[in-house]
C-alpha cells in the first residue's frame, strides 16, 4: 500500500530544490534559469524562483524584526508603570 502523503511531500521537496538550484547557482556568470529564460524569451523560470524565495525572505524579515525587540533590554516594571499612569 502506498503512502500518497509522503510521495507528495517528496515531489514538493524535489520541486523546491530544483527551483532553488536553478535560480541560485551561477553558471557562466548567471543562474541556470536566467539562461533558460533568455533562450525562450520569457521570465517564467526566474519569476518562479523570485516568488518562491520571497516567501522565505519574508519569514526571515519578520523573525529579524521580532528578534531586535527581544534582544534589547526592557525594564518592564517601568513600562507598566508608565502605561498605567
């Protein structure tokens, strides 16, 4: 009996790896997808790479913004005292 969930997960992971490698690894000065788009006259491959990577970068930016607040020292007793007055 096949486990279709694990097969689907493997297919998604392979797709993401191919998109990352095709858009990030330079060959002769540009990523592989750039060369493919240039030959075909489209922006489909690099557009897909940028859309997928923007999702990951957005999560990183949100995490960085949260980290700057938690890394700085805050005297919460003083903050609560100022907000209650």
